[in-house]
C-alpha cells in the first residue's frame, strides 16, 4: 500500500479509503488510486483487512429442513434463495458460510461468531429448533 500511495502521490490513508470505497475520498481520487493499483497489480489482502477491522466479513447460514427431501439445497427454489443471499452479501463485501445443523451445536455456532469467524448467523428452516 505504501508503494501505491507513493506512485499515486497520495497518502497511505487515502489509498486505504479509496480501496474501501470510503465517502471521504472524491470519485476522481478514488479512480486515480484504483488505476494505479490495477496498473501495478495491487490486490487488497482480505485477511489483513479482517484482522485490522476485527470483522470476518462473513455471514453464516444454517440450513435445516429436517427430513423433508423436497426442501433440500438441491431444490431450485432453495438454491435460488441461497444464490440471492450470496449475491446480496457479495454486494456488501461479505462472504457466505454455509453450515449444517447436523454437524454443529449452538455452542459451536456461537463460538463461530465470538471467535471472529463470522459476523452473524442466519438460521433457515428448522435450524436451531432441535439443536443442542
């Protein structure tokens, strides 16, 4: 990031703000920084950003439809809903983590958020109803 700041002739905080789409940076400056970053192959290190922001940028989705075969993930309706959730999260620079309730306890899922592995959990279907 130091190199991009030097090459773009802006400060390191300005580069950071431009790369994260901060409203504190003008569109002209943002475009200039993005052009310089692209020219030199700079890629944002998402893991470093996660550590710095103390956020996972990940939302866990726990799907549980019990024994109802017609409600499984292979069902086109369910698949399209998941695709929509994934797309909406992607627009907000968030990842989707799909969890199975048969392999997770409430404590494990709580630990996932408390340890920084996910910023939140969406329970879908019967998820959570019969979990330990």
